């Protein structure tokens, strides 16, 4: 289940990221259509009659035309909300911008000038979109190959080498920061959007439903990442619920689910703990922070409270009274996807508890950090 949720979110976030990137590239293209004529005028009047200046003038005109064409194309892609077109549109503009920068660098070297300004341009270029790691690496490799070519052809000095290394270190750090925070912002917006206009609480138990859980769990795990605190997931499932329904009816089955949901909610004492009903008789508890075996103590508390209720089960059930099986997984998360890893680990531990005879608690020790 966790893997499916992860894939669904990944597709939604990737689509939003492409849309965000095409917007960045579109507005950059609009700025370029204004700035390029200014650069063209400065170039014409400052270096009149110079061959290199004439070459730069031609490329400025070509890039102006291409930029206007891109602005129109990207606007159409945004209007259609075509994620595939948006993806390749912003990548195409990024490549075009990089090639244009390479041409200007080459022309500048022909004029026997330095390349500091154009290294800064490359930084700006790489920050136009929020780039995936592979996309950013491709750009850095392309720049490195091109710079080696320039050095082989024109030679260089120690200052230019230091300048390029420094610029690329800044590029990597800034790009990672931009990508991380853009993606985090998009994920939060997606989860808030999912919950807008929809009920976040399960009608039967009053607990959070899956939509409410996803939004709250994301904010909680991001808080744990920032504070480097433990994050625990407990999955609770009513044992042999179908047998109970078959003998007592679904109305009594619904009452049982409500009763177990109330027990779990009463067992949780911290306001930061999240309690949700997933489906059927399955519940999820997310604990932020805590020390030692707090999560196991909570699981034991829930199990004990259910046992004390002594709710009669069906005659064919293994136990005379209703019981629950609980899986526990804990870690100090480092990325938000760790939530899905813990979800899967808790679910696996819960099934292990059932396989051991039900009315049990299993802990995924591998998840502990």
C-alpha cells in the first residue's frame, strides 16, 4: 500500500514540478525578449565594426527570435496543461539558453576577455528550473566539457580556474536548495489541495480518513526531519473482523469499528499524535518524537484496553473475545519518503503479528535508528 501511495504522489508532484518549471522558463523568456534588444543596442554601438561584435549581434537576433517562439510555445503548453509538453519545453529552453551562453563565452574568448560574467550567466541559467539531480549533473558535465575545450584552445589562468570551480560549487548548493524547497512546497500544496472541499474525517469513527492522514502525516514527518526526532507508525487491525460481521451483522460490525476507534483515540495522550482509520477494521497511529519504547508502550496500551473490553467475538473465531494485531515501525527520518517506508514496515509487522497467532504486537527492529 505504501508503495502505491508513494507512486501516486510522485506522479502528482512531478506533474506540478513540470508546470512550475515551465512557468519559470516562460517568465524568463519574457524577460529575455526585453533584455536582448538592450544587449543588442549596447553591442552595436560599443563595438561598431568589430568582427566578433558582428557575430554576437547575429546570435542575439537569432536568440531573440527563438525566445519569442519559446514564450508562445510554453504558453500553449501551460494552457493545455500537458505535462509531457511542459517537461520537454522547459528542458528545451534550458538547453537553448546554455548553448547561447556557450556561444557568448566563445565570442568573449575570441575578444581576449575573461569569462567571469558568463559563469554567472550559467548559474542563473541553471536556476531557471528546479532541476532533478540527473538534469543538473548533465548541465554541469556539459559545462565542464565545454570549458576544457576553451582552455585547450585559448589557454587559461589560475584565477579563471578558481572562478569556475567556485561558481560550480555555488551552483550545486543553490540548485539543491531550490529543488528541495520547491518540491516540498509542491507536496504540501498537493496535500492541502486534496483536502480542500473534502471531508478529512471518517464519518463512522470521527477519526481522520486517508486524505486527512496524508496531509497531517506529511507535515509531521517534515517536522521530525527538521528537528531530527523519532517518528513512529503503528498499524492496528481488528482480528477476524469478517467472521464477526458474518455472525453479528454489519451493523454490529460498524459498532465494533467505532468502539475500537474510540479505544485507540483514548489511548493516545499527545496532541501531536495522529490517529486515522484506513479501511475496514484497520487503523493507523503516527507518533512524532518520543523516547525509548514509547511506541511499543502505546501499542501495548491499545491491546490491553481492547482485551479489557471483553467484546464477545463470533463462535468460530480463534479467541472468545475481540482482539487486535499491531505492527510498529520507528525511525529518525531523513527524507519525507521515509513515511512510506515506515508505513510498509508497520503493515508488514502487523501481518507478522497475525501470522504469529493474532492478539499480538510485532516491532520492525530493522527500522530503528
